[in-house]
């Protein structure tokens, strides 16, 4: 009995190992292709990138310095926040060498469909509030970007205040990481306090179908 069980375990382990060997390379290639696509989406044309990972608010933030023909082309920052209505949000933010936001590509989010998920839509209001702008020239609250509801000038998604705050939180973190690599500035705590508060919209008060019923979302 012991020998039989040992044989079955050995065969099963060998099978798992073989499958892992077969799938490891395609998975790695797919991940690299996704990363390249994200970089291409927020940067001008480039030949190569050099990555540097920082820790801001106990979260890993990676800055890709892009070059073309040996000249600096821009920076792409893979940023994140844990303050989304549905959990963590990951995004890639592109900056010109002098700090203008080129584009923002939301890589991962689990926000309320039809509400917070609009942060990933092309030309959404959050993106329009930062794209093509130098963030240091925008209005700040305690040294950080903020949505209009919190005294800033970033337009929020309708009925998705927490999602919008989380988006801005990740943008702030990307901005800090960019400044750290581009200018040597020391990253600081840029948490934007993306928590629910009195008067927040229905997305922040509830989840599921109730959060998506038209009149309750305003």
C-alpha cells in the first residue's frame, strides 16, 4: 500500500512539474507582452527601459526610465493604491522628462461595474483632469492632488467618489515616484485618505445591484 501511494504521488508530482515547465515560458511571455503594451500606452516611442522599484506607503512602485537613441524619452510609473471600493487598483502613468502626464493606463481594478470601472474608459473625467498637465501646477490639498469634493481640482466620476479618490491616490504615488527618480526628491507619504465619509455617493455606501440603481447613485 505504501509503495502504491508513493508511486502515485511520484507520478502526480512529475506531472505537475512537467506542466509547470511547459506553461512557465508562455506565461512569462504573456506577462512581458502585457507590460510592454502598458508601457507603449503611456510613453512616446522608446528603445529600452531601465526599471527601479521604490517603496512608498509600504507598497512597491516601479519606475521605468525610457530612452530612445540614448536620449531620455520619458518615465512610466507602475503605481497602485489599496483604497479602491473593490480593493487594489494598479495603473501605469507616463510622464515626459519634465513631468507632464502623457497618459494613464489602468491595469487592474475591481470597482463597481458602470460606476468606478469608468476609470479605465478612454477620455474619462479623471484622466482628462491630469492628462497633458504638470501635476505640480494643479491645485493641491496638503501637498497632494485631490478630487473637487475634497478641495482639489480633479473631476470625480459620477457616483463613484471612493473610486475617484483611489485613482487620485495612485496618481499621487506615481508622481512622487517620478520625482524621486527624475529629480532625486525623497518620496513621502502621499496617502489621499480614500475612505468613505458622510455625503458620499451610493457606490461608497453599498455594493452589488443596489449600488447601480440609477436614482440612488447621485
